[in-house]
C-alpha cells in the first residue's frame, strides 16, 4: 500500500511531538476523530487520494470537516500538504492510534463472530482475555463476519486463535481430500 512506512514514521513523530507538548490526550482524540471520519466517509478518502483535486481544495475541505483540531494536528496537516503526503492521512491516523495504545500499554483484543456479541458475553470474553494475557489494560473490539458461520476468531496483537466453524469445516475438507488421494 502507498506510503505505509512513511505513515508509520509520521505517526511516531506526531506521538513524540504530542508528548513533548503535553498534548497527548488531545492529539489522540483528534487523530481518533480523523481516523473514524475517513473510514466512515469513503468520498473524503477518495478526495484525499485523488491527484486531480487541487491541494487548496483538499485543505479547504479538511478545515471545514475538522474545525476543532489541536494546533499539533493542524501542524501535521500543514506538513502533509507541504510534503504532498495528504493521501496518507488515514494511515497516519490509524498508526498513531496503534502507537498511542502501545505507549499507554493498552492492548486491543479483536474477536470476530458471526453475530454481534451481547454485553454479557463481551464482558466474559474480556475477562478471559485479561486473565490469559495478564494485562488489565485490555479492551475488546467485536467485529462481525457472517462468513465464519459460527464460533469466533480471537486476535490479540500478533497471536490469533481461530475457533470458527468455517475454519473447522475447511480443515475437515482438507483432511478428507488428503486421505482420499493418498
């Protein structure tokens, strides 16, 4: 993908700058807003990526959409415009959130299910994840993917446990095919 290493560097630099300016929480709120807005509004993302749309128009749109951003994030936007790196804004925001959570020792466990988890089950799953990881700063995010049919997929950092029905059926099919042709 375009500029992922550079996006990571911009996010890291912004994190360090926000810590230096004692504005980490404010910058985190702004970057969370930017990340959410770009993810939810694909037209905004396409506009930022488009080489046809002039930089002045992009700046104007960003100023109208994000009216209450901190001076630190405003400085980042100016720097991205100056360096012609505005298409990376969504990636930078996402990387900043990851680096912020790492800095604060917050980990996010992602559980993917076929149906949304109710609050009781979500709480039980979170308690189990906290006990397994021994990290009291865990948060649980529930993603829904009906293709897994049933069960769940749990991802904490770079470790994944797949207990989905689709995975088990696929594994059974592979085992059957291997035994059939041997």
